[in-house]
C-alpha cells in the first residue's frame, strides 16, 4: 500500500503524533505488549494510523529519542530540498525519516535507556534495529523506497557501516540522507550517556566525516541549507 496524497497524510501524522497519541499508548509494560501492538496494527484502517501507532510506540519506549524522528524528518527535508527532490519525493523521504528507527520497538528497553556506553554484545543487539524495522514495514506493505531507507540508514559511505556494508552509491539515496540528518540530530540532542553539542560544532563534526561516514555532496547540501535557515 502506498501513501496517497502524501502532504495531507504527513500533516495528519504530525498533528496526531504531536497532540494526541504519543502519551496514550505504552509505558513500562511495553515489551510484553509488542506482539499485541503488531496484531493491532493489522486492524488499523489506514496506513497513517499504523505509522502514528508505530511512532508513538518507539518514543514511549525510549524517552531520550522523543522528537528525534520529527527532527530527522526536518533535517532530511532540508537536504532533499537542496538537492532538488520533487514535492512527492520530499514527502516519501519524510515518511522514511519518521520511521527510520521503528525497529527499536523490538529492542530491550533497558538497552535503549542505558545511561552508559554499550558493551559489544549490547551494541550488536542494538544494531539489529534497521533489519527489524525493514521487516516490520515490509509486513505493512510500506513502499520499498522507505523500507530500503530504513534498512540502510546506518551504512557508511566508506563501506564500513551496517547491516550490509554497502559502499558509496550502493547505499540508497534516502538512506544516505538519513545518515546525515540522524547523526546531526543525535549530536545536537541530549542522550543518556552524553550532553548535546551546539549546532556549529555538530556541523564541523559532520563535515569532518564527509567522505568517510557520509556522502560528501549531501554534507555540502546540508551545511548550505542549514546555514541559510539557522545562521
Ligand atoms: Fe537508527
């Protein structure tokens, strides 16, 4: 199923997400309810409702990423506009951004909120979230370009990322965009194990990783777009 009339759907998702549902769904008992959540999703009468439910579930589970998906959508849109994506491509890109960490709903909550750095085993578990997310979205028949963006948003331009160690342009465009915007928002947000850094410092860090972690052209587009809008 594809999202028809993306702009209206996106607005409705943003409104419902911000105003209604995110505080209503699941709290600490979440893990035991994952299966019933997924069962309920199959009865949702629209794709928008499914997405809102998924988003709310992720952020109820991981309070430190509250608002993260929305920020990643915002920064992704800046990059998308700078590289000349069409209006419908921008909508699709934002859906991918909203959903990029959806796989975290199946990860143990204790790992998501752990206040210290993860050990190797924990890190391996967390790194499963792109594959889990892409499987969930495939089951919901979300369009492939979104599923692929979710699956590959932790690939690195130099081929050392996960899950597939894709290299440079092997990585789907939307996944390369998400990699930049996701990292930028992570750097500029407080996390359990470190404090946020300011935007200018985050831009320097992103630029230093251009050509290693990130597509250099997308970094250029992002820095240009961000400076025009924020400085
Ligand atoms: Fe992620």
